[in-house]
């Protein structure tokens, strides 16, 4: 046991995945703040995912060992907390909240005997607006409450309506002015800036460097998807009724899975000892461009999912990717990767294989082409 008023060194515990260091992205506390168990302390970012660290103690923050953007090391002190009384604990691990991981690791609150899933950012938004999470219906996976759910609830309660855009009036014509002498060209004073590669960018650099050592063979072709375009439009209203945004990607992902059933040799991984593992599950990664850099979240077991189920999972991953809340479980375990260059208007590409996978595919944008006088979607 720890005596009253004793300062406890709160250490950064093992986050998993062999991670030994992280970058401090944001502090939620400062020296002198009072914290309770499970209060958010800070958010850190490894080369795998962003993780929120929460307190194991009730007490007062006496020291922060790192500044924002500093590198923190596993097993080293993160903060000092002055406690009133702390009972013996079974382990030295701090509480880690990892968004979008297995159910037992979900950020949650106990509300009237039920567990409500929500990220720290969503909980802060709810507290700032005096909203009880128990009154909000979550639309995320496993009824997770998303930021959009809080905003929709707030809009319904307040009847908030966005103000109309101000009317833009053309400026009044100014009177003619006498000619003025030429102004000298200003001197450019910008300076180069150098910063270390870290976080997701560091992971991407490491992965791409390893990928370029793999011998590649590329093949490009065109496919008539006119019927797919028609089918997608027919199912779009059904998807919207279920709260799902339906794009072409779920169809492409399901097509890849059906192809892997016929050609299982493409759904393999190769280890450093040159052993090939034939994967039973079709865990297909989707290359995603985010503010944190290139990420590849994975949709698991595509072979047993319907088009709507794939679309719902894709919606969830896109929402987490946009908010920087993708967890380690969302970014690992892939057996095949599909890149969509059509989202930026591209038609052909030579993607780079993501080790230890053996194959990667890419789809370009769909456009109307005319062959033999017949217009088709290609």
C-alpha cells in the first residue's frame, strides 16, 4: 500500500505489437490537475495506431515527463500522481484505451448497468454539451456512439438550423485613380524546415522500403461494369434505409473475395524463412489516405460478409480514419490489399505489395467509353 500524500510514478506500460516507443500527441491534463480513475491522461501515437492513456489512480498531477511531440518510452515514467490512498494492485500496467479494438478494450462508460461505447473525444463532446450518453443511440459497430450521433442528438434537442449564407453583393465601382509607380518585387523570406519522420509516416517509410525489395509483376485491364453501376443504383436506397453509405468499393471487395476462393494461392503470406502460409480468412486491406498519412485498415472475413455488411464496416473504418481513431486491431491481420486510385481520378496504377502479403490490387475510376458505337461504363 502507498501512504497518504505519496507521489506515484505512473509508467507507460507495454502497448503490444512489439512497440517500444510512442510520440505524445496531446495532453488532457496539466500539473496541478485533479484526476480520478479512468480519466484520460494523454493520447500517444505509435507506428501502428493512436492510443489514449487513462489514469489508474485518484490524485493530483504533480509532474509531466514529456512535452507534446516528445518520444515516450515503454516502461519509463509518464506522469507523477500524488495520491491520498492507493490499494495494492496486481500489475504495473496503466489503463489503455485503444479505439476500435476488441470489445473488452473498447472505451466505455458504465451507465445504469449497461456499457456504452464511446471514444474519449466523443465523451468530452457530450460533457461539454451536458448530454447523457445513455440517452444517445449509437450508430457505430456494437452500438458505439459516434461524434455524428452526438451532433444529431444536439440538433434535435436545440432545433439548431444553420444560418443562411450572407448575401454577397458586388463591390461598388471605385472612382478612377491616377496611375501609380511600379512597386518593387518583394523579397522572399521563407526558410526550409527540417523535422524527423515519426508516427504513421515512419511506419509507412519502413513498410515501403521493405516492399520495394519484393519482385513485382503488374497487369492492367479494363472491365465492363455497366451492370454493376445499375445494380449499385438499385441498392443505394435500400442501403440508405439501413443507415449505410453504399459505394462501389464493397462490390469490388466481395469480387476479390470470390476470386480468392478460386485462386487461394493469391491469399497467402510469406515469412522471412520463405514459408508460405495459405490464409483461410479473406482479410482485405483498403489503402486509405488520411491526415496522418497512408493507412491500410482491414475488413476481416470478407468471405462471409454480405455487400451491406462490408459497406457498414467500410463506413466505420472511414469514420475512424478521418478522426484519427483507427486502432491496432483495425490496421493488422491483412491477407490481401486493394487500393482505389479512382477516388483521385486515376485510371491505371502499379501499387506496391504490402509485406508479408503476396498480392495487391488497384481499381481506377469508372468512366463511360464507346466501343463499336456502344457506350459502356468501364
